[in-house]
């Protein structure tokens, strides 16, 4: 599956934070433009990269957008980010939306959802339902990422316990995993049903759950 959403990251703290949040998502391609060799950063090469990855929406620094906006194919929508004073310039160049610094992963996903028409999805450690956006951290994030890596396959409790660091914390690892799964399900809300209990064996994440 190719990524339909591309986040171009520069030195922006907001962009880098959001990149970490969607890391591991199959829907997102994260590209650090500040690390690109000069030739790959040129408009033709950069656009070729985006088209090759099946990009439908680009989230892009305004400074980069100003260089390539005239060359972006009509089928690709783009969201610019930068300072508040540059909002008007972004829309003049053709932006579908704008993220004014500082912004969060919540704002990022809300704007991309508005453009795609989708109100649900799972993007790395960020889960978006029709009602809310949940960012997973700590053990919840580690547990979710482990389930995603083995999507559709049963993972026994001992493997999950090791993945979230319960083996060295004392007590019953199995009981600790059950409690961690319970907390994770509560955080996920409507998406919780995708985590299935397999009696005497462990847990499984239903297919196509991870974005």
C-alpha cells in the first residue's frame, strides 16, 4: 500500500512532533526536506518523488510551496504551514488549508480528514474516530505498535509483556498485559473492538486496522 498523505518536514518543531506521531503509519510518508541533497530538493525531483509515492495530500512548508506550487498536479491537494502572517500568501498560491505555527498532530489530522472526507483512521500512534483524536504514549503506544507489527496474528501474553516492559516489574505478566489491554481499549473508544481476545492464547489486532 502506498502512502496517500505526505508530510514534508523542515526545522519546524510542530512538523517534527507530528512526524513522530504518525510514524509507522501506512497512510503517511514523512520526508525531511532539510536532509535532501540539493538535486532531490529541486521542484521537478521533489514532485517526482511525491507522485511516485501515490501522494494525494501534501503538508508542506510555505517556503517550499512557494517554489513548487505552480508545478503540483491538480489531483494533489496541499496544506501549507508557517507563520500566521503568511496565511493570505498561502491561499493565494493555491493551498487547500493552512497550519499556523505552533500546531499539533490534532490540527494536522483534522485538516487532512476534512479534505479527504474521512472522519476515522489510525495513523501510527494517533487514532482518529468520528468523535475524537487519541494520541497513545508510553506503554499504550508500545502495546499498540506491537499489535500493529503483527497485525492479524495472535501474540501471546508473554511476548506482549516483554514488549511493554512488564517482565522486570514484578507481579504476574499475564495479569499486567490484560490490564494494559483494558486501558488501551478504553483509550481507543470505537476502535477498541479491533483488538480481539483469543482464549488461552493472547491477543490479535484485526486485519486492516493499522493505517
